[in-house]
């Protein structure tokens, strides 16, 4: 590790955080570790306090009402068209074409040429408000270490807005952020019991065999949440649990569901434990019998999974991979796993272990930043306003990391391979940013802000020899050091 304090500061801002802003390398150079610790100790770290944002369930009810009212209007319009056609006589009725109803969720799309842009729909407004709050939190952070932790855990316990369109932002605020520096066991239960997760992984429709509802309506058990909770969220793959454990755990989780929006306008899409859906009796999960009844049975299983050594190993290795390298140092993975066990899953203590680990302070930067990380680092370095939400969201989608839309329950990949092919899209976006800022941004100033002592001699020569300010800015934003952490 370089003894240069500015080198350590720049390294901290990239590896732990979301990249430097103007003067931030100098601001933390006296003690980069203390700056990271200060973020952990800041009151309300990780939280987004915004009175304009609704709870996830409120947003879901509002979106449900919007869709129902729109569908009712379309039906009424079609009926009126049919009645008008009938009044014109049988011949006119035969020739009349019914109105085509818009698909749910398509409101606020692109306007046709010559038309004014359509107003965004209620679901789109909800999503963009949540995205705006998330982006603002990332840009305001001094270093961004806590935000990076939020993003890590949000991807670990991921849901997809393709399945729960208006719930994803509220889910992150409600299930992840309050616990990002708390206990893993608490975050685990908050995530698994959140309406977004229950709907995303189909547990809301899971009915226990021989439950009251199961005996009457003969609907079935769904194993998705139980399987992903074991394989992805806690123990990890190939850690000794069996298919029988998955089935038993799925039975434990029957009854963890949500209230229907259609029949409960006050509390629809909120979590509820419904005993009519719950499989009665004891269940054996990972060689332990759980006698508890009702929702307590599921909480007891989650509590044990949170303390299992395999969970500590899984989380420790995943954190090491995220922050350092695709093939992380074994010493770091073991140290994080041990801290997880020693502190009963205290996530703040595990974050401190990252700061204290010498492997975190060793160069070079090896980990390719994911698109969201690179975009935020670029915004912070250029000090560019982020008001155009449509453009910001489109950029993420173009590069393969659409906000809150992971391709599968595994979340977005945390290794380099899947992101390398998107470097061409990064270049296109960097060129557009350079074009917008060429008149006001000095390339050498940008280089010192974004990289400082991390900039290689080759990068410095390339920017000096650039044919224009725009090209020099593009080269700085596409520098290997800026794209890695």
C-alpha cells in the first residue's frame, strides 16, 4: 500500500465508496479510515427520510387503484362505442371497430412524432420518486461507504420491479436501509416478510397441505422463498441442506402472505400471517425440529439460519468478493466470516472489519465497477446535476443494470465477466457527458478530482495529448483506473 495519504484517500473513495467529488480526496487525506468510520457512526446512516415518499404498501394500493380505474374507464368507453354503433344500425355496428385498450403499465410512454409527451402514469411517478431519492442519497454522501453497503444488501436480498413494479424502492427503504448497520438476523426477517419479497417469490400464494385453506380449495405449496432463503440469502449453495429441508421450510412459511388490495383498501398489500394457509404441526429443517406454531415457527428458523456457520462463511466471502476482487483473498473472507460469528451478525462490526483489513488497502484497483457505480462516480466527479430521471434510468438499462430489475433472484452479477461487454455503452455515455460538460469542465481538474494519485502516467499522457477538451474528458471517464475499484 502506498504511504501517500492522498493515494489512500483516493483508494478509499473508489474501493469503499462511490468515487470522489471535487476536493474530497484532500478532505479525507488526513485519515481515510476515520472518514469511513465517521460514515458508520453518522446518526441515521443509510436511511432516506423523505415525507413525500409513500410506504411500499401505500404505493401498491395507489397503483392498484390507478389500474382499476383506468380499466373501468376503458370498459365504459368500449361500451359507449358499442352503444353508439348499435344506434347507427346493424350495418354500422358491423363495420365499427372496438376501441383498443391500453396494456396496464404503459401509461406515460413515448409520444408519437408531433405529439406532446404523455404525462407519466402513477406507477411511473412512484418509481421515479424512489429512484430520485436513491440517487440523491448517493450523490450527497461524503464517501458513499454506507450507500455501497445498502446496494450490496439490496442486491443480496433482491426483488425485481418487473414483478413488483411499485414496491421495489419502498422495499429497499423499509427492509434494507434500517438494518444496514444493524443485525443480519433482523434484516433477514424484514426482507423475507416484506410484501415485495413475498410477492416476488410467490410465497403470498403458498398454501400448506392440510391447512384449512389447503383442505378446502386444494391449492398448493410454493417452494421459491424457502429455497432462495436457504441457497441465496443464508447458507449458500452446497452447504448440506436437502430438498426435504426446502419442502419443510416452505411449509413453515405458509401463511406468510399479504392482504389483498382489491378487498382491503386501507391495508391491502401489507404483510399478514394468515393461519388458514399455514401447515400445522412441527417441521424439521436442517436436522432441527421446530415445534412453534404460527408465524413464530418461521421466525425461529430464520434466527437459526442467521447464526449458522455456513451463513457466516457465505456472507464473508460474498462481501470480500464485492469489495476487493472476483477471487478475493482467503484471509479477508475468513476474517469477515469470523467477525460475523463473533458478533452474532452485527453488520456495523463487519463493516468495521472491512475498514480494518489490510487487504482492503492494497492496490491495484482490480474490481470492475458495475454500471450504477460507474454512473454515480461520473456524476460525483463531474458535479453534473442529475435532474433528468428518464435519461438516468435509461442509461442504467442500456448498460445492463436497470434499477431494481435484476435478471433473477441471484441478483446482478458481482463478478467482472458479465459487465465487460457493456464497456462500449460506457464509452457512448461518457462521450455524451463530455459533450455536455466540455465548455465548463477542465480535463486536468477532472483528472485530479476523479483519480488524483491513482491516475497512471499513461492516462495522464493520453489526456494531455487529447485533440479536444471533449475527448480529454471522455478519456478521463473511460480510464481503467476510473472504471475499477
